C-alpha cells in the first residue's frame, strides 16, 4: 500500500504497479525517488488549486518524465524529454490506454522543461511540470505545508546532495547530444540586441532554491 499524503496516494491499479516496477527496476534510486516526489507534489498542487485530474495519467507522466535520461531510452538526436515521452507512449499503448490519454501524458513529459506553457494546458500537463518545478527548483516551496514537504521526502528521500546529484544526472543523460539543448530562441534574440541582458540559469535556480541541501 502506498503512502497517503494529504489524501494523495499512488493509484492502486495494475497499471500504476507496473509503472512503479518498470521505473524502479530501470532508473537509479535518485531518479526513481525524484519522480515519485514529482507525482506527490504535482497531485498536491492539483488539490491546492482545485483541479480535477486522472491520478493514473499523472503518475505515468511523473514517473516517466526523466526516463529519456537513461541510455535504454535515449535516442541519438531527440531531446531527452521527447525520448521519455516516447517511452511512456509505448508503455501506455501496450496496456491499451486510449490514444487521447496517451497524447496527454506524452505532452506532459515533452513540455516539463518548458516554463510558461504547461500551466495553461490540461491538468495532467500542468501538474507534471508543477511537481518538477517544486522538487527540483523549489519555485512553489511556500505553497506546501511543512508537514506535506516532510511527508513526501520521508516517503521518497532526497539524497544528501540532491541539487548537485540531479544536475549531474541531467548532464550525464544529455552530454552525448548537446545540440538537443538548443532552447528558448527569444533569449538569443534579446541577448543579441541588449548587451545588459542576463540569462536565467537553471543550475543557479536549483542551487539557490529554498530546499535545504
């Protein structure tokens, strides 16, 4: 039986159990526990925001969102987000999940590193990103109670140096295809025209987040 936190539990279904088993057996503990926390934080965010969402689809999106960092699912030229989305798509298709639901999970994973868009989309898309932004960046740290944060981390512990560990995991997963990291072209345009512009830094946000490590 999964841990219940604020009324949120991992779905008690055959699909969810098989998702858990696959990710636990494929991903390192760092990513398994991170992905599990993403589910809880995403689902809690949904509860806080009054959103209705399919917990199974949210769980699949959360648990597969970093699978593209693993060599088993990493393609030579696609963004790791797309690799993870494709892995989820193939898994869900093999379990007879409806195409519309597969597309929702695919989109949630593919967009989870693209800020400013997911929150305007389907709740599952919005909440996968919400979970990631909380666990990695701490952007909504104050929106969770101390009891909620402690319960999630107790159920799925962070490593002693999680911030540096997750940065390293990202690097290890994409270092063989750096060209796929080409990102927000608007930042390139502003930097080209405005010498005073300073880009935001993902790693800097992680290291400066409210999380203690």
